[in-house]
C-alpha cells in the first residue's frame, strides 16, 4: 500500500507538466515570459548583416542627397592623402575622417558599404546594452533604432552622426561591462568628432574622479590633447582646440537661421518616430510611479545633446553656432532612445496600476495630435494634416495599458508598429534639380577639355587642364571623382581675395547655392559682380535648374580691372551718385561699348531725378546689348512711370525671360497689370513672387488688394493677414477697411 502511494506521488510529479490544470511553477512562468530566449548573439549578428544589406539596397533606390555635405565629406576623406591637415576643424571632423580615410581609397561604393555596416552594428550594440542591463526586450532596441526615419535615411550616407552614435553606444557597452578605460577612451575620441561632447566628457570625468578611476581620467584626456598638438603643429596656435570651439561659434553664429528653441521638440516625431517617443515617456513615467532611479548614464548624454542644440537654435539667447535646425544632428542620440524604449517595457511590468500612466500618456497624445500630426515640409511641419503620429501613438498607449504578459506578443506589436510607421514616413530621396544641373556643368567642362585637346585653333577663350578654376560647389569635383588636388592647378574658392588677383583665362564657376554666403564668408562674391563687368569677365555659359531655384554661371576672366569703372562702383555703392557719374563717363570714353557703364550712368541720373538722361543712357545700353537684365528692369520702371505701358511690359517680359528666378520682375509686371486693372494677371504674377520669395510681405499685400477688386474677400483677408504677420504696416489699415 505504501509503495502504491509513493508510485502515485512520483507519477504526479513526473507528469505534472502535462496536466493543463496543474499550477505552473515560477521557472515555467519565466520560460513562458522569456519565449524570445532562443534569439542569441549569433542570430542577431546574422540579422545585423541582413540589416546592412537592407540599408545598402535602399542606397541604390535613394540616389539623391540629403545634403551636399555627404559629397564634401567624401572629397575631404580623399584629400587627406594629399594634405592631412585638411581634415582639421569643426566641419571636417578629424575623428570621423581618420576612420574613413583608408576605406575612401577603395571608392565611394566601398564607403557606402562601410556606412551601412556601421549603422547596422549600432543596432546590434544597442541590443547588447539592453541585454547587459538584463532587459527582456533587447531585440526591440535593435528594431527601434533600425527603423527610425532619420536613422534609416542617413544609414548609408557620409555624415559623422552615424559613426558618432555607434561609438556612443560602444562606450555605453564598455561602461556597463566595467571596462571604464575603454569607455573613457571612446568618449574622448567622440570629442574630436563632435564638439558638443566636451561637456559630456567633463561630466563623465567628474564621475570617474568621484570613483577614483584616475587611469580612466588620464585616458579620457588623450584624444583632445593629441588633437590640440596636431592643430598646434599645423597652425602654430598652442590653444588650437579652444580656438576651434570659440571659432565655430563665431563663424556659424549667424551663418544659418536659428529655428527657435522649440524647433527640435516640434520635429522630434519626424526624426525618431512616435513609437519610440511613446516608449521613452513610458520609461520615465514607470520609473517615476515606482519611485525608481532613472538610468542617468543613458539619459544624460541624450538630454544634454538635445538641449544643447535646442539652445543653439534659440532666437533670443543666440548662444553658440546656428545650426539651421538640421534634423540629422539628432541621429547621434537615436540609439540611446532606442535603448530607453526597450527598457521601458521591462519597467511598465512593475507598475501595479497601469492606468496611472495616463498622467504621462494623455499629454503625449495631446502633443502628438496638436503639434506633430502634420506633413513634414523641408525643415518644418507644414499646414496639411497627417494623423499617423496620433493614431500610432494612441495604439501604443492602449497596448501599454493592457496587462499583456507574453514578451513575444509585446515585442511583435511594437516591432510591427515601428516598422509600419517607418514605411509610411520613409521615402527615397530623388536626385534634385540642383544636382542634375551640376552634372550638366561637369559634362560641359569635360567637353571643353576634350575640345582643347583635339582643336589647336586660336579661340577667344580656351579651357584646358591647366586652366585655373575658382568654384565653391562640391559636386563639381564629386561628379568627376576628383579632389581639388587632382587638378593641375589646385581649385580655389570664389572669393574677392582670390578672384581679383586671378590671371587672364581663369575660369569662375559661380553657383547660387554656395558661392555667395556673406554671413559665412565675408569676401564671397554675388554673381552681379561679374555680370556688371562684362568686359573683364566674359560669360561663357549659364545653367538653370528645372525648378528655377538654382543656377550656375561660368565666367572667364579676359582683362584686369577697369579702374574708372571700379571707382565709379565704389561711389555708387556708397550712394554718392553725383561723384560716381564722372567715373562711369570716363569708363565709357575709353570703351564706348561698355553697356554696363552706360547702365550705371543711367542709374546715377535716375537717382538724381534726371529721368530724361537716365532713359537715354538705358536706351544706349540696350542698343549695345539687350541681354543685361538690370537695364531692362530700370527702363521698364521709367516707361511705366511715363504711362508707356506696352513698352514697359515688353521690358518686364524680357527681364523675366533672362532672370526667371528673380521675384522683382514678376513684382514689377504685376504692379503694371494692377495699374491697368488686369487683376487676374496681377494675381498670377504676385503668386509667382510668393513662390520665389515666401517672405515677400508686399506681394501678399498686393495680391490681397487685387482679390478685393475681384470680390474674393476671404482669400484677400488671408493674404492681408499674412502681409501683416510679415511686418507690412499698410496691411493693418487694409484689414480694418475690408476685413472687419
């Protein structure tokens, strides 16, 4: 009997797990919750390889450029082998270039592969960091980073953000693995890529000092010290590092528009995606409700980096360099948010009353619906609604509140939400009209070189491989697969100190994007400088992009400066019109066909209210050359003042055909149509002005008045309000008269 009872007890114990009603042991529960445990490091490395392949395939589809810096950086990598000091400085980012100078020797395609691998490995080490922290959703960190919209767009491109993010995650991996010396060295190296990390390095140094990690402190100083020594050898400045940090703020302080301190919070959904932002809020909320300490080693770098760039964009503080609100800078902290997002799902399981998370989720959903649910346009959110952030954020929030215990289901839901949201928001970047135009310029130059090699006849200009070139646009070299050092004569920038002393026959390739940036380069030159000196600079060719937003003008220097004309221009630019006139007349006496001198003589008369002589000078200028647009515009203005409207209209038409990207021609023609009661034609021209110059307040005002004439009161009031917003004072009276 006793043996029979023992047998039954042993039987029940052995087959207990087959009984569906049997109570599960803690081990069995853990096994059920950890149903993703079959995913090991080898599996994730294989998946990392697949992800790198996905990034590479996307690079073949997205053949446009996010910005031209990716071409400039590749040229800079290659230039290192001609001049190592070229990678010094904030823009070049020496630490970034040192990693890539060898891969660049194998060509652009190989560099793209390296970029894809680095981006994929960053996802892998994000997964590893979560595993080190005993997180059960490490796989989710991998997916959350891999599918972030901005990260995906930059994954294969030549920017420092991806390699910085990789090193940052690697530093965290070393830190949590108690390899503080390696962690300190990596953070030290990051500082010679991104200057913002000097502050983070300082905070990390304080932590090491408190914990008496003196060797790690010494290691943390290595890269900045070596970088300063290199800079001292290259420039003779013993404080090169400090000079660079201060110089960056000074150089870029006003170079780009500051977008406002709230810019990055407003576009954060575009950068990171709503799923990851929801999880970050859940992490903070769960920790707060459970009275647990946040993981500051992950949060401090993310928060500091984010806040630094918010401050840089402040319009009131005006501290540090103006970054223009560039979205790609935030990719540096993308893996940190992915790690926090994965850890959030572990923390939320410890929240006993999950409905309390609504304290954090309701404000998030309000922000998603009120601020983030708009289509993205360029660098800002537009006016057209897109409810995807609110919908996905709502689904994430609802699922978080549900007591789901199976980790596989939780992971799969957020994987699906992340990938679905990414697919909806990620679009390949096509080749831009500007890039296509620069390809045309490159082909034209190559054709001139071939012609010079096959044609030995005497030409009024000749371009060969020994011609000195002045240009600013990086794509000219990029599309030829050359650096500036690969030309027989090193390419120089389009700046007064270079162009004014250029030899006869030099080629100036002026572009509307980079060549004239007075806030960034004080001595940069507008195209009008060359157009106003046709005897000195012969216009060889003009290239216009299909969207009329970009153009290239190729000049060749034929003569040295006309001193009479230059002195006249100096007086004219100082508004000393009476003193300028004799100099222009002297220039005309030497060269009667100097149609630009005739124009400026006419402009001097016009500013002195001598309209008859002004008109006579303009007529003479156009008689010599009818392709100088400024003469056509000014003569059109004088003719319209004299009510010779048909002739004025003809001049404005000709001006627009020569300068289709200039809003002034459309504005003047629109005003002429308005004066003749042709309000519909006027509105079309004013609309073109607004398209070319969105902040042209007077155009909104004028189109509003024209719409009033056509009884389009609602549209008129909207445009008058826009004019008022842009500071056009006369709009206030018009609003009171017509809109109240």
